[in-house]
C-alpha cells in the first residue's frame, strides 16, 4: 500500500531541495522528520512538512507508522518567475526566481526496503555521520542548559 503527499510551487530552487532530499533517502520517514530540524539548510523545512503530510496520509490509510519506507522522493522543477533589474545605459539584467514541486511516496512493503538498503549501502556511512552530528548538537544544547 502507498501513501502520497505533494507540495507544489515552493519558492525555492530544486537544486537546493535535492541536496536535503539525498540526505533523507536511505532513512525511515520517522527518523527523517526527527533529523530535518537540525539540518542547517532552508530546504529542510518544506521537505519536513511534506514528509509529515505523507506520514499522516499513511496513518489515515491504516498503515503502520513504524514500517514505512520511502518509495520515491521526487523534486521537480516548477515554473519560473522572470524578473529583472535595471542597469546602466538603459539595459536590463534578468533575475530568474525558480520554483519546485515535491512528491513523496511512502510504502510499507518489506521487499522494497530490502532493495533500497542493498542499493544504498555505500552511502549509509554519510547518513551515520549526519546522525552523529545531530546527536552531538543535542548533547551540546543539553550541556548549555545545565550550565546556565
């Protein structure tokens, strides 16, 4: 069974969103939601919202929240706003404001999980490093609270 969530017309470049999406790909959706607030990228917030929406859709369909996995994370390009800035001698320099679409599909299929983990084995070390960084930040915050 699948749960789908989409968000369209996000005023952010798809390139910026794809960087954060790559970090989340091999992780369980619940872990991704816990991890994204600590990622220091502006793209983390819209991606987190769409993942939360997909999890809520899965709950409505009666799927087990713990058994969910990413089937697909799609970051597509949306329309572009063409703006400009006047410069010397009556000329005009273009400014392109890009938009993106996010589409996330969650599944509870165990076979898919096995395939994904076998494909992503080399990049799992990246994810482990990110988790360690997040844990260190949490510990630092706790130490600061105890000091003050």
